[in-house]
C-alpha cells in the first residue's frame, strides 16, 4: 500500500464531506448522533445497515461535482499518469460508504468486487475529513498480498469474482 497524506486539497475534501453529510441528513431522521452538529458527521450508533442511505454505485451523491472532484478529478488522474506513464480509467460505480463508529466494513480485498480477472487494478481509500482511530479508519494487513502464509487466502477468496460466482451478501471474507 501507499499512504499519501494531504493528497487532495483540504477544501475539496471538506466540500465533498459536506455534500455527503447533507445527502445522509436529507434521507431521514436519526442518522446522526443526538446533540452533535451535522458538520461533526458522527453517525448514530443505533443506525445500522440499511439506516444509512445506500451510496454505492452511480448516483446523485457519488457523481455530484464535489464528490466527483475528489474521487475522479484531475489530481487523481495526474497521479496515476505519473505513476504508470499512461492514462488511467475509473469505474462509474463508486464504493462510497458511511459507517457509524461502532460498526465496520468487514475484512475484504477490493479485487473480489472489481478485479474481473485483471491484476492491473489499483484502488484508493479516501477518508472524507479528518479520521481518527475512534471514528474509524482503514486497516491494512501488511504483506497479506504476497506472504506465503496468505497464499491460500489469495488463491481462493482473493481471486474470486463475486458477481461471476453469484455470491450474495456483502462479499466480505468475514461473512464467507
């Protein structure tokens, strides 16, 4: 993995964050922790799966100007061009999620959702705002993509195409 702090302009990330939080707020009551400001973005722990609006895919929030500027803007494409010396492509489908701080996205590898048999896939995790460990962060298991102890995991789950295999549910390894 590659960690790059301050990759995007802070004002672009915060503008996208505001759009996302307003989108969630407009979806109904009791989405945010009682007594907290919308800008804090603290989702109510009673709001489990299905309570937060589904934001994955190609929709009004993933493709609004503020969010698209961060997910698929010039900064991102310029970075990948400099890294590989060729134009990068992105999916129309975006995996945008909101998770309250007492929940989590299960253990998974991104390849099972979007690899479609290619090894030429790079994914990006972008926190929309300052994200401390108590609010939730991404966890990366260093070496899990190449260490021999993980070869069975990579050759089975890691090479699975969830859509092609007709797997139902989240596709998380922790639900397999």
